[in-house]
């Protein structure tokens, strides 16, 4: 299994747009953001589309097309970003119903669901504590 990087790339894009706008620029292109994240612009456009639906960014078409923040970085937290780009829980149970005739098969789902619910609550609480302003501050403080 591989780790999902959608939250990281979305936070990267938002922090990049925020800094770009602070430098006096109006909108950022998906190509510019993709270059910074070292990914394909299509990946960035898809994520930005999800962030737009969540009300975190705006897009402009035509001449001067690009992306801008819909809210300031201090009012966007990582939970907002996570909820915009991730669907479903962090962990999932069996896709098929386990054998309820087996002692493990009978009890595994309720046992694991309790653990997963606690983890999900903790992750959501921690993500809600970190704003994109915090992320940008930490990024800028990282020695080059």
C-alpha cells in the first residue's frame, strides 16, 4: 500500500498561491504550481477544482486565467483542505463481510471500527489546529 499525498499537494498549492499573491500577483496558473510541486498540471487542476468546490480557491477564465485564494490563509485549516480533497474515512473495514461463524470474523469489524473512530477523531482535531498561514510560516522558516 502506498501513502496518499493529496492533502500534502493541496496544502502545497494553497501555500504557493498565498505566497504568490502576497508578492503582488493576482492569479497563479496550474503550470506554475505544478512546477513547484514537481507534478503534472492536470493533477493540480483536479485538486484545485475540488478546492474550488469547497470554497477555498477561485478560478478566472480567459485572458489572465488562473487561480486565487477565496479566503486568506489564516482562515483555512488543514481539516478544511483534507475534507475538500479526501473522500471517506482514513481506514476502511473489509469490503466483503467476514465469516461471522468464525470467532475473529464475527468480532473484527466492531473491534477495529472503535479503533478507527478514535484515530479519525484525533486526526481531525489535529488538522483543525493548523492553518495554512502556519504551514506557510513553517515553510518560509525552513533553511534552504
